[in-house]
């Protein structure tokens, strides 16, 4: 069965939607990483920090574009979605902006900050036992029940072309800013879970900088994309695990896979201890209190997982900063 694939033109169209609601997330030069990596003066490292969005992560962009493009279909129906937490708050914010009722299914282990954010935008939350979901499929069942019993319309957190295109607006922001400064990109390094973040960004970065090495990063205990890329077929991990709660999807989305396969040249994996070290590094060097999923790209660079040859700049995505403070300080209490 053929699947419609999001395009760069879809990303450009999504930009007008996103600009109605939020300003671009900052692209911050990291002098500390440039020094840490021993780069020559002409090369720069940039952090695209989505912790600055109203929901503390990139997920808002895809949620806003999905909501805007489905208003007629939604009508008076509720919107249903499942999420580890960041898409939950993103779709809740979008529902608030467009006056739509939102019901989200979240794991019972989601950080309190993600529950609080989602509720603050008016969404209803229903929880499931994530430890047994690989056996019970409770997450999908609950979302489907909402759709069937309450005539809700389901929104995918990543496997949807409107979501992909909305997320890709962040890639446009990166490309437009660096080209304005006369810069080029040698390496673009981004998290991969369901693939909606990377797919959207890859469309924009690939269009603007076709020679850039686009690198996906996953936890080593949730490495379905790396395995998929190596085998050239979309594979599933039955029990993804680890501290990166935002990167524990079972597989990449059907809509994402063709884009990832075309644009992403390398996938690397990172153990949790390296992610903890990167969280600590970002906190001590930049004052960023970052969730594990947001710091994993920095971990990949600091541990030498990504080849950094070339003469262009390096861009790392900090995908979100929604982490409970007590847990954060436990995680960064490492040598």
C-alpha cells in the first residue's frame, strides 16, 4: 500500500500556521562545545533549543499544524491522542488555541511536569501502565476507545504528514538563520523516536544543505531506527527502555520511514549513563536543565559517536526540557 509522503513544500506551508502562534525557538551558539570538541575557529556549534516553546518541547509545532489542518473534520468532536508527555501538552495547547476539547492517554510514569503542563492547557488525561503495555496494548486501546465511544478524532504524535510538516518548521528556522549568516552545515544531529521530529527537520535541512550529514540518535535500549536503517526495512523493538521517556516508541512511523530512509545517513545509539553525563555538562556549562531525550544528541557528540569531519557548522537539537527537578538532580549526580 502506497503512503503519502510529506514534502518540503508542506513544511513551507506549515510555517504560516506556526507563526500565527509562536516565535522561532532560539538557535544558540555553543562556544563551550566548540572548545570541548577542539574545532578550528571557522567552525561553529549550534543548539536548537525547543525548551523555549510554551510547552517546553518541539512537539507544539506538529500539534499546531495538525490541529489547523483538521479543524473542519474535528468540528465539535474531541481530539484523542496518546503521548509520553510532550505531544500531550502540545496538542493540549493547540486545542486551547483553536477551542477544541482534547483527551490524552499518558503513561502513569510520565514526569509530573508533563502532566501539569498538559492539564494547564485544559486537556483531560487518562493513564495506562507502561510496564505492561507491550503485553496489553493498553495505550492504543484507550486511545481507540475514546475515538469510538466519544466519536473522537485521533491525532498521531509522529506518524502523520501534518505533524511532520509542522515539526519541520524548526528545520526551516535553522536553515534560514544560518544561511542569513552565510553559514553552512556539515552535521545535523537530531533525536529519533517515532521519527516525526527528524523527518520534518530532514526535509528542511536536506533542501537547504544537501551535503550535510544528517545523524539520528537513539538510546541503545530503544534502537529500532538504527536497526531499521542498517537492514533497510522498518523494524520494531518490543520493549524499549531507558531514561529517555520521549524516545521509547516501538518503531518509526509509516509516514516517517521513507523520509528518514532518504535523508538520514547515520544512526547512533547512546547508553543512559552518557546521556546523564551530557545533562550534567549542559547544566554546568550552559545552565540548561534538560530532559534526557533533549540531551542525548549532546551525549552523542561528547562521546565521539558522530564523525565531525568537514568545514561547516554542527547543529544539535535540544528537543525538550520537561523534567522533574528532583529526578534531574539525581540523574546528574554522576562522576
